[in-house]
C-alpha cells in the first residue's frame, strides 16, 4: 500500500509559517504590508521558475531573510 501524501499541503503550511515568523521577527523594522508584498513577489518568482517545488519554501525563506537583513525588500532587477 502506497502512502498518498499531498506534499503541496505541507509546502503551503511551511510557507505560511515562514511568512508568520518573518512578520513577527521584523515587525519593528518593516510594515507588515511591505513584508507581505515582498514575500508574495519572491514566492511568485520561485514558483514560476521551480523545477522541483519541494524546495520553494527554503528558497523563499533564504531570499526574504537576505532582503530583510540588507534592508532592501524590493531590489531593482539586474540590467541585461
């Protein structure tokens, strides 16, 4: 008998927890709307380019933490 685990639910729970943790951790430095907007943009970008969606939560958290630490939630795209 095979386990029928829906990993998309696990990813969504992980993403929700990461978002909540970042909102709590950076509440004194950034407005919640700014964090949510940046999080949504980063999540969208990673979902659009993901070959394996299992890693999306890890990649989103890493990029968001970098942006929050650097104080640049919406960096300009690199010039081509």
